């Protein structure tokens, strides 16, 4: 302690007030050297009390208030200064990090955008224009986009309608509208949901051009960046023009021109104020407000747009009132025509023909618009009249030229209600319409139309096929058996030539579906489509050449560049012409005295076969001339039984109605090998001197039911039936 006093320089008196404060500036308690224990002197105890608040209780009471207020005041100021400093410091730190995060977010969002050099206005969506044989437009597929229209060519109230309802401050903002965003946010909070959007027309354009429709924070930030980019790169006029030519209006229409043509049947250059208001109103929800689907909703929305236009002083109140309730809508049902089944089929095969479509193209087809209209009327009218009677809900028709070019196709009775194509996609049991492949296999194995087989009950390992009439005629010729569609004879022939050979014949002629090589194949139990069945009959009409059913003949761009031309079929001869002549003779009898005797086609030589599947689920008729091969199917989509609808009934009636119209004014042409001087003509004249010449049907070999004749069962190739020569000798000389 003596050393401490020596070093301290003498005794220190306690100080108060200013002196105490100044002493704090010189020393702090932490700078003091602690005492040596409890024997500290009174002087050091008082000195220590100057700096330690806990010891202030030892000071006289009358002096303490003055000292504590002064010290507290200064300490409060000191602490306040330090708090403000901390706030400034941390505010700066947070601001810096916020700026870094914002820049990082912008960079990250920008990194997920397309490269800046690719941010040019993309091409309009490709359009697929489908035309008929006469060059007329049958349908349009893809995104229907009308031609671009300049802003100056539009009536001034049309773009103003969009500005009034979508972006009132379009000409004053820089791509995004802060006031609009705030207004939308308040409205959404009040409505506790998304009731308004704050997107500007520029943002909508950015979304339509470059982005998807997903609602994510990232996509919204990208939309903002692209909107700013668009505003910097293009003028307001250019942005508005781009918007009007690209925005979606529902029903596949993109741009005001396409929408105006779709809904009003006229150019956007000639729309009225009411029509302009309706178009502007569609943008909010094009699918829900499209006038062809929701005319009341579209009109109500148009009233809202008219009120907004009046409020923005774009039109007067009188004009708004005059336009309410007076829209000149000329809405036509979209996609109601059956030609749309053809258009869908084309859309499916287009990628295989020319690859992915990235530009608008014109698809030239083999469809004859007149025949298409006749086919549609035949199917729809006949079903409307008799569908209830026969419990038939659907029908399909395919007509093609003998070279496989489809001239008309009806995939159902109402495309607007069901887009399922029953002519191409549906596969059903053809029933007896499959029998020509069985008989052709037998003919190629050496039998002839005059070959006799037994029509009698049959038992194949417990399976007992029966005739439709449950009657049996005993010995019959193949011609008679096919004309009357006798099941037992067809099954016997199938077993005789082999089910696998029947399947090979059907595939060779054009059936592409999987066929089960079993005994029942002779009765058409394996499912096929209508278009492939009609295509497989075509060789009978063209002299035995294989065909591939097709509808596309040429594809070109709108500028005229040819992308595809259909090549000629290379399938070659799939039936020997001699056998074609025999089959035509047999199938002509079906229309003369057989199951299709109701078919009438005056002046034309026609042939074909009816078909009815088990429990009357499907009714078919495939008939042909040298000009056209046409097939008709009737039934129900759920495969439920009809009320005894047979191939010889309603399908034949539809076929006759269509074929009469299709052949009107067309010079008659005989079936292959029945032309003047041909094989069938020679035979007909030899058998009956009074038989008609070219173009007329060959007389039936015998009446129905046939008289009993000896049955030949010893061999598939009986000596007397040795192919064409044996058949010819029988017809000419009765052998």
C-alpha cells in the first residue's frame, strides 16, 4: 500500500459534479489497480465510489439526485447515439445485401430466359389448311391465325377497347404499371383471392410470345423483364399492333382478324363498336367467354367493356348505350361438319409425311366436297329416321376410288358431340363381310364359282355354326353360298383351305389388323376397321392391284414450295385377273338375288358383300363399281346389340343413296374383265344369247334355293374344278 500511495502521488479527495464527470474521462474502473483486500484505506474507498454506481448509496442523500441526473443524461445521450449508429450501420448492411440479392435474382431469372439474340418476335403459329379436289378449303387445323392487320387499318375504337379494359395507362407506363399492380393487390386482398391482374398489355404480349401459361413467381419475373425489354426495343404502336395480332380469342383463333372472321364472318377492319367490345372482353377468359359456347357470358362481358370505354372517354355514353344489346354475332358451330373427321385423320399422318410442321402449309386431299356432302347427308338422315327403330346410335362411311384415294369419309353422325373416328380408329367384327377373302382363297386353291359344297349343320369340337335363317339348302354352288351368306359353307371352305391361308389372303389384300387363324375366322370374328376393309375390296374393282387407302395427295407451303407428293403404290398385282373375274361374278349375285338385293344402281355393274356380327352388334355393307368402292358400318359405340339391324338393311339403304348420287352423270364402266369382248361378257353370251352386254350384270347360275346337286368333297382341287379352265368349260359346255 505504501508503494501504491507513492506511485499515486498523494491523497485524492472525492469529487462531485463536473469534476466527477471529468474524472471519468481520465480513468475508468477497468483502469484502476484493485486494492489488496479488506484493509483498504478510507481514501481509496472514497475514490472507488466515484466510479462505481453500486457504491453511490454511501454518498450523502442530499447530493445524490444532482449527480445521478447529470450522469444519466449524458449516458442516455451516449446510448442514443450508439443506437442510431447501429441502426444506420445495419440498415446499410441490409440494404447492401438486399441490393446484391435483387441483382442476383435478376441475373438468375435472366439466365433462364432465351438468349438475347433469340428474343426476336417469333413466327406466327403454323396453320394447316386442308383443301378438296376442287381447291376449296375443307377445314383448318393447328392454331387458326388470321393475317396481320396494321393498327392504322383498324377502326380506332377497336384497339381502344383493349386499352380501356386491359391497360388504361398503356401509353404512360414503361412496361409495368405500379399503380395497376397496387390496385390489383388491394382488390385481391379485399376479395380474398385473385380477382384482378396487374399485367399490362406489354406483359401479356411477353407472356404470349415467349413464356408458358403457368402461374409461378419465376414466370412472373421473366414476364416483367421481357416487358421492359419489349418497351425498350419497340414503340407503343408496334407493341399494341403485335398484341392485337397475337392474342388468343378462343375457338382456335389467334389475332383479331382470325377472331373477327370466326365470330362475325368479316374482317376486323369492319367490326362495329359492339363487336370490338366483345373481342376485347374475350381476352380475360377466351375459352369460357367464346360466344359460340357462351353467348350470354360474352354479351355480358361486352357490356363491361363498353362501360370502361365510356369511362375512359374513348366513346360517348350514348354510343355505349346504343351498342349494348345490338351485337351482330354471326357465330357458326365450330367443327360440326363430318369433314373434320378427315381433318383429324390428316393431322395424325402429317408428321409421318413431312415431319414437324414449323410453317403454315396447304394439304391437298383426294376428298370430293360434293361427295362428302352427299355421304354426310346419307348417314345423318338415315340414322335420324331409323336409329330408334333399330337401336343404332352411330354410323360410318368410307368411299374411295379403286386406286385407294378416299373421296368421302364420315366418322360418325355428329363431330361436335364425338370426335371419335369410327371409320379409321374403331375396329369391329366384320361378320360375313369378311367372307370374300375365304372364297378368294378357295378360288386360288382351284375351286370355281360353280363348285358345289354342302350347306348342312356342322359341328367342330362342340362349335355349331348356323345360318342366319336357320335353314339349310343342301348342295349349293359357291356363288349361291356367297350370295346368300351361308355360314356353314364358308366355315367348310375355311377348314378346307386352312385358316392361316385365309389370313394370308386378307393381309395380302390390305387388312392390317391382327387376325386369329381359327375356324371362326371364316365368319369374320377378328376385328378390322372400315377404312382397311374398304381398301381390301379395292383390288376387286381395279383388276387385282393392291392399294393403300390414302387421303393426302400433296403438301406445300403457302408460298407454293412442294413438301410432299404422294408416290404411286408399289404393291403390284395381289390377285390374278382371272380370279378377280370369278370373284366379281360371285359378288354381283349378292346384289342381284342375295342379301344385298335391295341395292339399286341402274346402269352400273356393281358387286359387294353384306355383314352382320354376332347378336346384331354390327351391320356392314361393302359394295363397289369400277368407279367407286364404298363401305358402310352401323352400330353402337359400346358394342351393345341393335334391334336386328343387318347388313342387308340400313347399310344397303345408305350405300344406295350415296352411290346413286355419286354416279349420277358418270358414264358406266364395267367391272374388270367384263368389258366388251372380255371374259365375263363372252361367258354371259354363251350361257344366254339374250344376256346383256357390257355394263350389265351376269345372270345368276340358278334360282334360290338351289336344286340338289352332287357334292364334291374328295379334294380341294377336284379334277373337274381345275381352276379357270374347268369353270369356263362348265359355263360354256355344261361340263
